[in-house]
């Protein structure tokens, strides 16, 4: 939960942290952790949805100031992948509808190129409306193991290094395969990773 003062000119950091802490505990004591964001708002991790709803319906920190509480945009869901080729021909809408009781709110079907044509690979990315990722999910009579989704790191298409994009790159351009200066249409003379100097 993100908690902020309604008056943008006077953020919560302008008030006594002791008073705010007491006022938050008057709403609910089922708070797992509290941290302060850079903009002066507070980020609360609460025990369950019942506690979250108490905060979401609160309009004032008792005796301090009016507040706005809302769910954090990115921290209230988790993502995981399953291998389910039997779902390839079923529509996205139907899959979401059938799996929504288990917390699924969105899916993405990965594709691969086969003979120049895009086909579904059988790997599906599930977005759960849950803080913790479930270990498995029931799909009709199938049981799918849910693996943690780890997104690809940010990679520059100019210098091939990780951690920034082409827009912010100050390095010279290099070939994606050999890390030498661009040499198209000449073939690469080696395989060389710009990040770890290995032969891949």
C-alpha cells in the first residue's frame, strides 16, 4: 500500500514519525513493514487483503492529516512461467477466465520461429494477482509447475553491454557476435561475448 498526504505541499515527512506510526497502528496492527519512498510517501507491506482494504478505505490519519491510500502499481502481482503446449490453441480470454479463481489476471504466450513462421512455443507467462508466486497451478486435469519469471537484462544494441540502452550509450559500436567494430557484410572471424569475454 502506498500512503501519501492529500496536500502535496506538506508530505508525510513533515509530520512526526512517531505520531504517524501510532496513527497507522490505529488503522491496523497487521503491518509487516513500513518504508519511506523518495517522494515522501510511505510504502506499507500488510498481512492480508482484509488489512489492505482497511487502509484503502481510510481517508485520514487520526489527528494528523487527510491521506490517500492506494495499491502499489507494480508490487502487488507476481509473474511465473509454465510449460503448457495443450493451451496453444485456446484463446487468451478463455485461459484468463478459467484460471482467474487461482489469481491469474493476465497471460502471454511465447512464440518461436519454425521454418520462418511464428508458432507458440508452449511456454506461457502468467501474471498473478498475488504477492507470493504459487508453486503450481491446476489447469483442468493438468497440474502445471510454476517457475519464477526472470526478465532479460537491459542490453545495449550498440555496444552489446548490459545495464544501459542505445539511447544512453557512450561506447563505440560493436558486432553482436564478435564484439569487434561493425564489419557487415564481412563474416565474423570469432565468437566473443562483450560482457564476460567467453566464446558464446
